[in-house]
């Protein structure tokens, strides 16, 4: 099992994951339109009842929360794979969403080659 920090902000219902070092992002940074998809992500992560109660309390009080979740090898690998080609942070995604361009397309080697062809 791998200890991962799941961070949630209610202002844009953003979710992102941080490695135990407190600096390394794991997987994509995601924006949602409501709390429900965020709760589904936390359930997928296997959030404990205690952490979920703290999540609700933190969202009510401060508009954000951080929950420690324990991911299996398979779930951690899936999260890392989902983040491949996803270089955007929450601020950039918010701007894209406001411009009607969310969700963006993942960056792939093929898309980079197409963009650089003259």
C-alpha cells in the first residue's frame, strides 16, 4: 500500500494527489462541477470513514481538505498512468474551463509532432 495525499478545493471542486514527499504530483489535476464526483474519487481511493468525516468538516470550515489515502499498487499505477500527458495545474485548468476548453486533450508525442509540423 502507498500513502498518498488527496487534496480537494471546493472553489472549483479540484482534486489532485501528492506523494508522501509533499511535493511530487501524482496523476492529473482534475476539476469537477460538483462535490459528487469528488466523493466518488475519494471512495475509489478507499478513504477511511474518519478521513471522510474530516473531509466534510474541512470543506465546511475552510473550503478545502487534504486526506491521507492508502492506494494499492494497481490503483497507484492507474493514477500515475492517468496523469501521463497532463501537464496542467489547477490555475491553468480553471482558465481553460472558463474559456470553454475543459477538459483539455492529453499531450502525446503524436500531438507534439502534429503541432510542430510546418
